[in-house]
């Protein structure tokens, strides 16, 4: 499936592509990657002030561009090609997806800060025992007068070290695995009782283990009615998974083109190895996988506005296929490069690492296959 882009979406894609080509080449990215922060405040400000893309999916009345899933797809494909390290996916897509569905005064306030480049978000929902199940929540939020007190631990919170706001899922009622009884709170990462162990993931991005010990939050910090955040969380995670698929399409495109270029230069027996028929077949298979992954990401984006069960099936089908393509294309690219393919000096290694990370982000291939099977068996 290929989406037909509007003139505005084509302009959005071209402006983002030109900006990243000029300001986020391999050397500039390497400086960001090896820097102490792990992200660039200058690039983040430019995304907000020069391009305005931090408001791409937010309503116009809040200062956004009023774009939809296809606008996000266009941007994510370009971010995948450039391997952007800044927390666009975590802030605009995942965190923004929660805030848009909230409608509270605090949510609207944070959205305006995101659009202005003043806020960066991290959604703390994964827990050590839960794998990818958002409803497996042991973190507790207990009422203490007019406020809530948070206690618990969140694992692999992507973007947490650079965040200005943590969005935290906690159980306010019910049992550990119940879909009902979960509430999302906006928490200051610098608040008393919040502790963070930051680290870099395999693709060089920032994440952290986050613990909450008697963290006091006001009732106004809740993004939904108590116990009723389940639908909001599932929809935002589906949007994030679809956006990750679009990013993967850009990553896979560069894995294929980089491998083809390398095999035209690398010579054995006096000829480029690209002339070997067996390797040509291998690269054709890579190209087909990348094209199909792109089509699946387009399909998922097109279904995001459909009813929840349709949306969920489409996203899981796409994520399962794209995850498999990330593994197959990534491994083939490294094998065709030989030992040099895994060195940090070659861009191909960074695309490979990002492909590995996307394969498991917001649900692994196996997780989404099982989810798709479960959703399909219900109809």
C-alpha cells in the first residue's frame, strides 16, 4: 500500500529532508551521539522554531499544525533516514498522543510547551515484570487527602534522562493485570522521591530505570478520570508503534542503499562484488523486504483513525512484519559488509543498531504476532 501525499505533506517532507541533510549529517550526529547530553538542544529548538514540526500532530487552536497520522509518517520516515537522536517519537507521538486525548488544563499547557520546544516527554509505563503489557501495572497511586502518592518502579523509560515531564501510569484500583484501574499522571522528574538510573540503549539513545518512592502528585496532574486511562494508553501506544514502523522504513531504505553502494566499491577477484549473482539476489531480497515494510507502515498509518479493534489489528500486523524486516535486512547488510559492517566508523552499523532497537520497541515481533492472533480470533 502506498499513500498519495498532499502538496502540503510533500513540502513538509522536503523541508525536513533539507534541514536534516544540512544540519544532521553523519559527523554532526556523531558529535551529538558522543556528547554528554546525548541529544542536541540546538536541533530541538530548530525543530520547534525553524520548522515548527514539534506541533505537527497537535490542534491548530493550541498552536500546532493540525496534522494527522500521515503527516507523522512523513516526518518519521525522514527521521529514520537521518537517525535522529532527539526524542521526537517519545515527545510528540507517544507523549503527545496521551496529552491530546486528555483535554485537562495541564495537558493543554504541556502541549503548548512541547510545540514551543520547551518540553520533552517520556512515558513511564513498562515495568520489570510486564514485558510489553501496558496493563501489567504494579506501581501504585494511593489517595492521601486531595493528592496521590506514587510508589513503584518503571523499566526502560525511553527519553527519560532528557525529559522535562514524566507521564507515569499507575494503578489506582483493581488487580495487577486489569485493564481498568490505571491512571496516568504528569510527574516532575526532579520531584522529591523520583530517582533515575540513566543509560544508553544499543542504538545510542537515552533511557532510564525510574523509581518512585512516596512521590506526591496533585489530583490535577491526572490526565484522565481516575481508573480510566486504558483506552488512552492503548491508542497512544498504537500510534507510537505505527510511527516506529515509519521510522523503520527510512532506516531500511538506507540499509539497502548503503549496502548496494558498498558492494559496487568492494572488489574481489578483480571485480566489484556487486557483480556476483548470488549477492545480487540477496540485495534484491533486501529491497523487497524494505519496500514491503514501507507499504505496511503506510497501511498502519491509514488505519489509525479507524475503530480501536481495526486500528489495533492493523498496527500489530505492520509491527510484526516490519520487525521481521528489520532483522532480515539488517543482518544481510552487515553480512554483505563483512567485519567492517559492525564498526562505529561506518554509518551502516548505526542503521543496523537502530533497526534492532525498533524491532523490539513498543512490542517485539512475537508480541505483535500474538496480539494480532488474539484480536483476529475475536472476530
